[in-house]
C-alpha cells in the first residue's frame, strides 16, 4: 500500500512545481509584450514537457543526487515512508509560495525537506560535507553567477546592436479619451459633462511597444528578435524540464515495481497541468515586478538562464531554475537601472525562508507518517522504533 501513497505525493510535488515554475522561462515574453499570457503559457508547457521527456535519457546524475544516497544511510533513503514525508514537505512549501505569488525554488524545497526528514530520522548520521558540496553551494552560488552572466550577455548584445547600426523606435499611442468638462448652471449648481476627445502620446513600454527598426541581411530586425526571443524562452523552459523532472522523479526510486521512466512521464504530465491551472500569480511577479524589460533584455536573460541550467543538468548540479532565472533578470535590471529592489528583496527573503520551512514540514510529515498507527498500517509493516530497518 505504500507505493500508491508515494505516487500521489510525488504527483502533488510535480503539480506544485508546474504551478510555481512553468512560467518562469517565458516570463520575459509576457513582460516585454512580445506575446500574450496564454501564448507564452502554451509555449512554456510544450517546451517544458519536451525537456522532461528528454531527461529520461540525460539526467541520471540528478536522479542519484536527489535520491539522498551518500547524504543519509542507504536503508533510510530506500524507504517509502521517508520519501513520502519528503514529498509532502517539499510539495506543501512550493504550493504555499504559489498561492502567495512568490517564485521560490522546488530544488530548495526538496533539499530542505530532505534535510528535515533526515534530521528527524537519522540525526547526526546526516553527512554535512555531502550536504554542503552537492546541495548548498550550487544553490547559493547560482543566482550570483546568473546575475553576472545575464548582465554581461546583455551588455555584449547591446554593444553588437549598436555596432551593427540597429536602432530602436517607439510607437505613438493614439486613441479616444473621455474628457470631463465642468459646466456652470443656475442657482450656483455645477454639473460635469463628458466629451469624447482624441489623445496622442508617446508613453513608456508598459503602454506602448518598443520596436527594433530596420532590416539586417534582408530580415526585419524586430521579427528576427521576436523569433530569437521565443527560441530563448523555449530553451529556458526546456532546460527547466530537463533539470527539475529527475529531481522530483527521484522520490520514486524506492518503488522497485514502478519503472522510473514512467515515473518521469507522470511527473511531466503533473507539471504541465499545474502550470496550466495555477501559474498566473507567479507569472505576474516574474514578468512585471522584478524589472521592466524590452525584447532584447528579456532575450539576454533567457539565454543566460538556459545556458547555466543546461550545464548544471549535464554535470548533475542541483541548481534552481528559479534562482538562475531571477538572477539573470536582476542582472539585466541592474545594468538598465530598472530593477525593483523592493520586489527582489521580498523574493530573496522567500528563498531564505524556503529551506527551514520545507525542513520543518518534512520533519513534521515524517513524524506523522512514522508515528501514526493508521498510516503505519497503510504503508506497511514498519517498526517505528527501528526506522532504518524499514524498506517499505
């Protein structure tokens, strides 16, 4: 009976991951007015699913990392109750952040839940060296590296644009506007009447669309930029699916009767559904509140994010797509002096809270799983006094 409960918990984590993370790769498309929310979400869903399916063949290192092997005793990480508690702790943390609109890291949540469950079950037997080298350092360094790479890439692209003589142009907003005119009336009565007027104004890019003028090699510069921007957003979403799917599917490694390949397909489907149904609040934060951006700035941030996440997946480093994506956008925002420090500060604070929150929820879930007679009877013949001897 333990495996069905574990599968349901993993589906919950994957759903929460999709709700919080799926839109991050395409946030610059929506934020720069390149396309609509629905089109961006559809593109994110398609490319994330492609990355998730390819991870079956390319992300074995991440599967091993998030199985907990080496960090905790093998007998513990090979038990379904432990993985179930870890899934509940991580999924609950990510879902809580999603409904409040904070883009946190599923990787960070899984790490926190792994540590919390590990301390609750094994105490001092948790290896701090493995925790520091394989988990903490990549998570801490990735947003700083992403900010530097994002800023440098944007500056390089801007320099190339200026050298090629590609200029920018702003649209002029023209449309009807109702103007209220006060009219004096007898007996000292004042009335107001509305008259339609035509208004024309040059506005900021949140209201008008900034375009790249001219042609390069016979191709419209703006169309070329849009195509590259879409491609870069797809690469980020693809990289996220490639990086996140094996982390979540690793929770199913204890299910010997459940092929891990089918587990990764299940994770991909749940992630897609979570993104389609619950991505809006995080989408607004990522697209409009971190920094204002145009097409080129969003494209540069996407390329930096995609490169770093794919490289991390290849070498089995559990970096957070969220940390890298926010770091890249923030780096570009620093260069353009449009970064919203208040919002970024709130996001960083939510990151700091993520690990202890997930650890606490994971430890609590583990205590409930092991200590509840009902759950113990459903999950299998586990002796609560000898957790390390429990295999199912």
